[in-house]
C-alpha cells in the first residue's frame, strides 16, 4: 500500500509503515512537509502496523538538514513550531516503535527526530548535531529529549555549542543503536523489523507507552513549556531575529546580546 504526497512517500507493507523524506537535496522540513509527515503518521495509526520507519530518498544527500530557516520569521514561526512539534506529539500518542534509517546528515530538526526514535540505524558517513544556537535560537525538542537519550552533560554541550558529531561518536553516546556501512543499512533494517513482526503490536504499543510514562512527564507537557519560552521570550529578542536574518542573508550575525 502506498499514498501520494508532495514531499514524502508513505508505504505500508507487511505491518511496517515507511515514511520516506523526498525533498531534495537536503530534506529541509518546511511547514508543508511537516504537515505531510503528521498526516502519514495518522494514516499509520489507523492501520495494523508494528513499527514506523523514517528514511530518506536515495536522491537526497541528507536524512534531514533541519527545519526551514526562512519559516523562523515572525510571520510563520507559530505555524512552523506547531507543525514540527505536532510530529512528536503524534509519535507519543501513537506509541508504535519508531526506527530511523539515517544516511547522511541529521541536523537540527533532523537530529531531534532521530532522538525521538526507538531504534536508530545509521551509515558510517552520517553526522548529527543541533546547531541552532549559532543562529541565535535553541532546539526545543532536543532540550527535552537529548538529555534523556545521551545524558545530561553531553546533551548540554551539544546544544550550547552547536557541535556536529560523526556516526561513531553518536553510537558511543547512544544516539544511534547501530552504525553500519552504507550498503548494510537496509539489511540491518530488515533484521530489526523481522524481530518486531514476530511480536504483538498491542504489547509493543503498551511497552512504548509505559516507557514514555516512565520519563515522569509527557512530551506534550514538556514541549508546551519549551514553546512558551521559544515563542514568547526568545523570539522577542534582538539576537534571535538577527541570527535568522543573517543566515538568510548569508552573512555572519552581529550579536547585540539582548
């Protein structure tokens, strides 16, 4: 079974839903693409699937280079953040095992999506990071999830410096479950999904929901707090607007520190 979208492809086959990012060259998430992803997740939720896979099209150079910077402006920032966070809220609500198949860069929002997945299979050429701080903003989802995935201290360092790490380091930190040569990505995915297909979809859902509850608060609650800071405080500062403007004008930002 497959469905047609403009920026993604959805295929549900043998109880596994595969959402392929197909917005070359770098799979930058714009509002339209993010809404398509949420729609595809809803379609998966209505079907008997044991797992959902995120992957990139073979013609793209990245898993995702993040969220479209041009939509960080005041006119679209609310819609952008709402559309992006809707993906994570949907993932938590569906409570299906989620797998990321990463070949290339997973930066910004792409890295945040990786952090939200249960199993991450990455090629050895992949890179990861949340460089938003270099634009004068911060990655809201990463501030919630990254410390849970890789530990508090290293997460703080990555978020506060915008450092980009390679697949080996991502594997060492626990951001990736498996790091393999590029040609081995699909075979490793088949190995993981074969294990899941042998299990009860209902039991998998309860197990994932229980682990989410074990965090102490829901992702929805945590994201609401981050959105308030981002939209009502950060985006009212001179530096946040300067960082976005400088990126779009392809120049170095001039920080005013206020």
